[in-house]
C-alpha cells in the first residue's frame, strides 16, 4: 500500500513569493499516477497537475510539477492572493484506488 | 461544460441508510468510469468506490465493502451510492468525480461535483 506524506503541513507566505510543496511516496510510484489538487474552503478539490508535471486545462504556468520515484514537488512561482489554499497530492494504484496525502495549507503571512 | 450535481445528503443515525445521487451533464456519461470520493471534516479526500462505464468492474474502499453499493443508470446519466449500516466515521462530504486515464495510464480526477454532506450522528 502506497502512503503519501506531504510537507510541510502549513506554510505562511506573502503574495509574490515562490513556494515548493513536497509529496513523498512510501514506495516508488509511476509518475503517470501522480497528481496535485488545490482546494479552497467550501469548494471541491480542483485538478492542477497530472502525470507529475502536466498542467490541467486552464491552470496558469505559475504552477509546475516535477519529480519521480518517491519524491514529487509542486512549485508555485509568484504567489497570488487566490493561491492561498490547501494542496493535495494523489496517487492511483490498481489495487488500492486513489490515495491522497494529508495536504499542505498555504496561508497568507 | 462538465457538470456533476450531487443530492441526497443529510443527517442519519448510526446504523441507518442513505442514498446519494449524482446527475451528470456536459459529457457522454456512458463512456466514462465514475467514482465517489469523500472528505471528512478537516481531513484529506478519501476514494470510496468506482464503477466502469458498463458497470462490469466495481471497486470499493475496504472499510465500506459490504455496506456501500455504487451503481449507475446510463439512460439518465446518473451515478448512485447506496450507503447502509452507516457509522460515525462515515461522516463526510461525498463528491461525485470523473476519473480519467484508464486507457492511457495517466490517472487523475478531472471533474468534481460540489459535494453532498452526510452526517452520521445519534
């Protein structure tokens, strides 16, 4: 069973700054099964990145994903006020379905 | 535009039952696998169940096996989740989602409904 661990739990940053969020898998995973989501309060998660590095439709190029094996990164350059939210990584496995990390919360400093 | 609209949430006592519905539009529902994902208060999302387009392949989270049943009616573009023997720990917002990638091997949940709140409490 794959477990995804995200770090840090919470980040306090200012608009205009850049940030990297980490997602570590308990075992090596196929990059094609690794995605990232953004969730704002009271809303459903929104797909940002799939296949570790491909941006979903309509996602600005300030968002980028990278990584392979057990270590994956979501980078947001030049934070905008609308980017302060919770971010989740996700893996799909044929035996366990979709699993999610516990999330990283970006808050305004 | 893809739209997924859940209904049927509410307050139910432990041991009770509830049926969630999801009305889909904006895409050819009968050609897509569909899934339910839930999110307990303050927690990350948790996949619950999936059903392939023809209903032949179904999978469940271990903790809901034998209690929850996913089904679909392609004639009316709808997905359902029958939830029996509900427990306190089933309290969550339940999302109808559209998974992608079963043909390409590039897996993600590209569309989500607004969610239906299920509260299990005495």
